[in-house]
């Protein structure tokens, strides 16, 4: 299953946002893999600080369960000063609806 979403980074925080992801914590990588995340990428539009995230996941339930992990909660706290956040500390994000996919050649 594919999931796509938009978030944003505060002005002046683009470089720090990228630095904190290179690399992300090994324990966070382990949690993502343990919850069925097969591929995950985030893209930054430097012109306005918007982020586009795309993940290939095993299921919606396993993806949603990541948010309850202590490692994820610590990551959110680590990133909170760089981006808009919800009251629970999670990044302010909007899920995107897929409207097209080019299938691999047969």
C-alpha cells in the first residue's frame, strides 16, 4: 500500500531538517521496518518549505501503530522545533489521495 502526505518545515530550518535525517536514528529505522515500511522518502521544496512524503507500507494499521512507539514519540519531540506540530507533538500533516500510478512494464 502506498501512502503520501504533505508537511512543512519552518523558514530557516531546511538545512537542519535534512541534517537530522542523515541518517535518522537506527532505532527509528528498526521500528519502521518492524512495522512493515518497505520504502519511505521525503522530498523538500526549498521555495516554500513544503515536504512531500511517500511510503510503501504493509498495511494502514501497521503504519498507524508506529505513532504509538516510544521511539517515534521521541523523534517527534526532536523535530518539533523545526516544523509545525499538532498538540500531541506529531507533525502537522495532510494525507494525499492517489489519483494516478504508472505500472511497471510487463
